[in-house]
């Protein structure tokens, strides 16, 4: 990808790819709480203080970007789709940091 060809669609896709996991994460914790009979507060504190659990939940919430990716791919809005993939990759350094440090 060439930065000279960066468009507004790339930026919108990037922002959508970054914001979607942040919105989905509490919903994932809520659904897990309902299915396993935990309180949301218990899961949130586990998410906050337990690094391996945090990695799993962030990864599950990033999977939600696949829906956006396939939607824009089928509509042939390839710049949006590329931005969503880049937005998902933004979380990779954070996950690697949590995993090893």
C-alpha cells in the first residue's frame, strides 16, 4: 500500500476497525456473564487484572471486525476493507506487549 494513495475511505475503515472492538468488548463480557452465571463486575475485574484473560477477550472482540470486512468486501469497497484490516492490526502491538511483558 502506498501512502500517496491513502484516501478518506481508508481512514473511515481504520476508525471503524479500531472502535468496533472497543464497543463489542463489554457486550462479549456481558454475554459470557449471562451464559456462565457470572456478574458483569466479576468479569470486568478479571479482564482488568488478569492478562491472559484480557488477551482472549480482546481477540474475541477483534473478530467482530470480520463482519465489517466481509460486508465492505462484498460491496467492493476495498479501501474500507483495507482500513478495517489495518484497524485490527493496530491491536497487535498491545496484545504482544501484554503477552510478553
